[in-house]
């Protein structure tokens, strides 16, 4: 298989695939549990895709943040990405043991403009040292209504 892995947004449980060799278009059904998918075109070309199941566009983000797990328990984390629906960050080895899926935590970080931001999130994914959370504060409910 030649070529790079491409990112692809999932819409309505399907992805739109355009073959780089013959330019044919194909819609492929994908399960919500898959994060990667290989697709073979009728011309024989195989392409690999990383699936994005988010409803909002992701924006890469870099910087430090503090995650308050409860009480005085704070962790320093490295931000990876953000969207209108949630945020992704990396923790130090062993720190994911202090977190669990579905847990509500508060994350504090500086936005691109330099303003201090504090948002409440629910942890939705943990893979190794990567953690993802969905915004659940009042600002998140406004975003869900407008899109």
C-alpha cells in the first residue's frame, strides 16, 4: 500500500472516498467504533483513512493547562486539540489512573488570544496518555443549539 493515511470526517455514518488513481467517488459505511478504515477502489488502489467522528471541526492547540479532578487534586496537562464540542489533552504517564470515563472535571487554559478560560468537561475517551472530553457547561449547550 503506497501513500499516506488521510483524515476523513464521518457524516451520517459514512465517509466520502475519492480514489487518487482513477478519481472515482465512493461512499463507505463505517461503524462508530472504528478509528481507522482501509478502502479498496474498483481499480485496485488501497487507501487508509483516520476517521473523525466529531460533529465539529478540530483545531490543533498547544500549551499547558490545569485539570481539576475534584477538591485540591490538580494535574498539569499538555493541550492537543479543541473544537466547539470538546478538548483533547495529554497527561504524564500514570496520571490516567486518577481519571475515569464519564467523570466531570474542570480544565483551565489560555486561549489563542491570551484570555484565561475555565470550562467544565466530561471525560469521553482515554487512549494511553491521550484524554478527550466533551464540554458540558452552559456555553456548550449554546453551541449545540446553534449547530
